[in-house]
C-alpha cells in the first residue's frame, strides 16, 4: 500500500488507536500493580506478585512505543535526504572550524550524528514487531491486564 493511496490514512489511524489502547492498558496494569503492592505490602513475599503484575505494563508500553515508531517510519524516510544534508553541513562546519569554535562545532556535529542515527537503521522499529516471542508476550499481557485489575481491586477491598 503506497503512502498516497486512500487506505494508508485509515491504516495509520487504526495503528494509532491500537498504540493508544496499548498505552492505556499498560497504564491500567501499572496502576493495578501499584494498588496490589499497596494492598499486599504487609504480607511479605506476596509483594513479589505485585512486581510480577507490573510486567504486562512494561510489555504493553514497549509495544505501544514500537508501534508508534513504525507509524512514524514513512515520515522519517521522507525526511532522510534533508537529515543527510544537515549532517553533511555539520561535518563541513567541523572541518572549517578553528580555535575556540572547534568545541562548539564538535558539539553540534555530535548532536547531529546522534539525531541522525535513524538514517543508519530505519527499519529497526519493525524488528520489534516482527519478533514472535515479543508479540506472544504482548498478547499474554493484553489478556492478563483485566485479571490484574480485578485482583488489585479485590486485594484492596480485602485489605481495607
């Protein structure tokens, strides 16, 4: 599907909704893990259960981040020639710098190089989403979040 075709915008909107939903579920899992830790604080090793309940939050946040990176990939690829020109001009400025201006030029060049690191591996966000164990962990996290929220509410009700 080409970026200029009609279905592309709909696909991007769908992916943004999925990323937003994953972030929301990750936040719900994190809050439930916190509530579970609060409710089980006095029960010794049961606090480890609350720590385990935080794992789905982290997985879902990583998934949302990777999905957002993939959504932004076409824009980054379109801007790659401009970034390459800016990087080349920074290297030219560094080459021409003399005296105390060398440190400023070196700093600017270093910042440009780190900002342009996406030019070297533009496909990197796709690798995360093509990793089957990560997708399986995301699916399991998605299914575990309602259980974590319910367990946190029950533990909080019992503890109070």
